[in-house]
């Protein structure tokens, strides 16, 4: 039961021996030219408004001098959001539910921020290990706690995104497997419950993309 339940997260396909499902991660790049050449529509204007709002929010946190980093984080939000929504479609692989994917995004970002901070702002990074007003007796413990909290940041980013995407998909799968065993009346209730759960998962896909991008922005602001 456990094997069949988690088989929906396996990257290999039953039709192809290669892990071709990972290629679905990059399908979003095929739609990028549409945003430039398509005629303005309600959805396109809404997406432009969202991106513009995020850009201004990240620029406020990082400062106007970090325009390139702001654009990178906005692109990261778009990339994660697309893959989260793509996983809600039937028979499509959810790459953002795998630690392979989430760690690939979180670890290089965190490592680049840490290296930049320690190489360019060494004194500030050392002072950041001891919060202001800490008693002298507690300073060694605070240094240890702050060091551990900094080290586990990429892991918490990756696990948070993957765990939230896995939880909703497992619940949808469990409810779907109950369908053939139910009567017609209970089946209609199950369909309504799945629709509501799918709406909830859509909100989770947006929220987790935003949380990942915002936390990355906050980590970057600490070293600037």
C-alpha cells in the first residue's frame, strides 16, 4: 500500500525508461515568449501586476542597488509557482515535491549568500552571531545556536516546500482511491471534497512559492 501510494512521486515513467518526467520542470520556458508577443489579456495583466508587486517588495528589502538579485528572486518565485501548479494537473510529475529539486534551488542560494557575507562583511557576520544585549555568560551558547540556525536554513527551505506539496498530493490520492468503493451519494460528496481540496492546494502552491522567495530575500538582506 505504501509503495503504490508514494509511486505518484516517482520521477520515472511507465512509458519511458528514462526519467523524462523531469523535463516537465522546464516547460514554463516554452511559454515565456507568449508573455511578450501575446495581446494583452486579463490574465496577462494580472500576472504582470503580481510580478511588479513582488519586484517592488523585494527591492524594498534588498535596496535599489541589488536590482539583479531582485529579478533573480522574482524569477525563482515564478519558476516554483509554475511547477507547483503543474503538479496539480493529472498525470504530470510534481518536481517541487522532491528534495532533489528543492535542495538544488535552496542550497546554491544559501551558499552564495554565506560566502558573499563572510568574504565581504566578515566583521558584520561575526557580530551577527551574537544578538545585541546578550549577557556575556550566554554568548558562547548564542554563537552555537546562531551557527546551527544558519546551517540548517537550506534544509528548512527545501523540506518546507517539498513536505507541503507532498501532503496535499497524498491526500488527493487517498481520496481518489476511495472512489470505486463508495456509493453514488458518497461519491458525489467525495467529488465536492476533492474540488475544495484542489482549491486549497492551489492556495498552498501560491503561498509556498511566496514563502520560499521571501525567505531567500530575507537571507540575502542579512549579508548586504
